[in-house]
């Protein structure tokens, strides 16, 4: 048994993420600016541009933050000033906001792969909840829904604004097929693989909370064959936490009914706070792989003659700074294996807030 700060603990093996080794999953071209009154960083992951906006306030101390993932991201375009009312209020509640640009992917596999790289990178390198609050606007629905279906354990909620849920409606089979490298007929035959309304069963199994706001006069993305169909099928598959708020007389437009809705905002804030993966929750129900444990690097590494790395770290599982040795470096996954206590130390709730 090891002693940490004079206290005897039972120990377990926990996975801790270290910064990624140089390569395509390392952020490059980092720049800093301001948006919505907050610090914003822009960077590239491989060939894709991405961004992350930092909270403007901390209503209470946090070490793991809820966050909103917005789509479609177009650097210099979306998100834009129309999102100011929502985003300023979200950032003031300790949330981060991020996104990655994948072009007009219409939810294709390449775009989904880039989304997964983005998710893995920012949750490994920033103090973000492992469950994201997804905010798909319009065609961003094809992108975020297709990623969410394949990673339901990583989703806190979905809050959509006149969201495209059906590529046969928008952009239509002929146009969408170009992004998939398929013919329109082939894409139509593969709806179960690529079309959100035909893939919703997996999200219903997890009963992911969903809130859509949509106008009944939308001729670009008709509500009946998009959010309306999705809601019906979600309920058919047993999903319970789903709401569709239909705005009378409104189409596919920027107006306060869509971009200043208190119910929509409250839904995001509530789900973001209550559907957290806390530091002591290491079980990933989707893949059965332990989740990373948060820590703060104090000093290191010190490397001895045999190449063993020793770090000084702080963690909610250790009462005070502790020196740890790397038991098993794994360069492929950028993970290091440490021995840590089973339970958080007394005072964990005060110092490492949920």
C-alpha cells in the first residue's frame, strides 16, 4: 500500500490524459480573439478549422465545465451576432462554447470523423464535461445528429433551431449525395446509415433530452418532415424527454422567437448542469472504457537513467500534491497509467466542484 499525505488508501488504476504528441490531432495555428464579450481561440485540427470560447463568469467554482457544441461552424461566419442573446447568457453560467468546420458535409462519414477528433481533443485538453450540449441550427442538424447517434454516451442534450433532420427534405438527395460520394439512389438506400430521422433509435435508448424550436411556416426546412417526424419516431422508440416548440407564422429566419427563447435557454442550462460526468465516474457505458480522471500537473516529468517518467500532480483523488510514476506509457493513445485512490479525498466537493 502507498501512503498519500499520510492517509492510507485502497488503490485502483486510472487513465489520465496527457497532452497529445505532435501529429495530426495536435492543434496548430492557434490564435486568440474576442467574441460575445469572451475569450475565443481558433486553431486547426488536421485540415479542419475549429474554435473554443471561454466562460465569462463562474457562478461557482468549477473544475469540469458544461459546454455547448454549435453547428454548422464556418469560421468568420457561424456562429454570428444573431447568437449573442443565447451565447452571452450561456457563457456567463460557466459554459464553454465550441465547434469545428467541416464544410457542407451534410453529415457524411468524413465530417463525423472530424467531429470525433474535435471532441476527443478538447475534452482531453480543456476542463470540459464528457457530455456535450449539442446546438444544431438548420443544416447543422445533419452533422451533429449523425455524430450523436454514434456517440450517445457523449451527449448531454440536443437543442435545435429549425434543425434539418432529414436530408431528403434538405438539401435533397441529389445535393446531399455529392457530399457522400454516392448517387442519389445509393444514398436513398442507405438512410439507416446516414439520415438522422432514420437513425434516432440509438438516442432514444439513452433517452437523451431533446428540445426543438421550429416555425410552422418554414418552407426551406419544413417542420413536419424534419423535427416533427423526429419527435414522433423518438417517442415510438421509447424516448420520453423530447419537446417540439412550434412558432406560428415564422419561417427559416433570424428573429427573437428563435434566438431569444427563454425555454430554449433554460433547457440548455438545466441539462448542461445535471448531465455531468464527474471526476469519480470512470465507467463509460457505451464502450466500457474507463474515463479520464482530472488532474493538474505541478512539476515534471523527471526522467531517470532507465527512462522512467515521474510527475508531481494534484487531483481530487489525492489530498495534496503527490509524486507519481508512469507505469505504462501508451504513445498511440497519448495516455499514461497512474495509480490513484479509489475515492475522492475529504473536501472534494468543496475544492473540485461538480
